[in-house]
């Protein structure tokens, strides 16, 4: 699943109002962070993470490592924060994030 620029823009807007729930510290990305990210993505579809200053990873590196482990897409990386998105299969249709389509009109 590759996100289009319009879909990324939509998800960036949604990410502005959510709190950071995933913290990457000096230990890097372990099984507990992957499990926490998977559970949060299933419940919320979009999550925001932060890399602490004492971590050996940059926010880009952490997001790029975490995305394949959680089968998610990196939406954005700014400073020490990153945003991941994965559509949920268990959420009700009314609660799901509906992405805009990127079809050009003729």
C-alpha cells in the first residue's frame, strides 16, 4: 500500500491533533515497542512516535525500521517525531479513517 501525496497530506492533518504514544529510547526498537505500535495501530490506525535525545537512532531511522515490522506506512518525520499509518481490519466502518482518492478528473 503506497500512499499518495493527497493521502499523506490528509493523514498529516489528522496527526496534528493526536498525542505522542510511542517513545523510542536509548535501547532502540525492541519487541515491546513493536508490540505496542501494532496494538496502537490496530486500535487507532494512526500513531505518533518520538525518539528521545539519548537514542542512537534518528526519527527517520526509527520510522523506517518500525514501518516494515508493523506493516505500516511512514506518513511524516519532523524533528524527533514521526507518524505511522496502517488501516485497521477490526474497526467499525464508521470509525475508520477514509482516505481521499487521487483520481484525476478529465
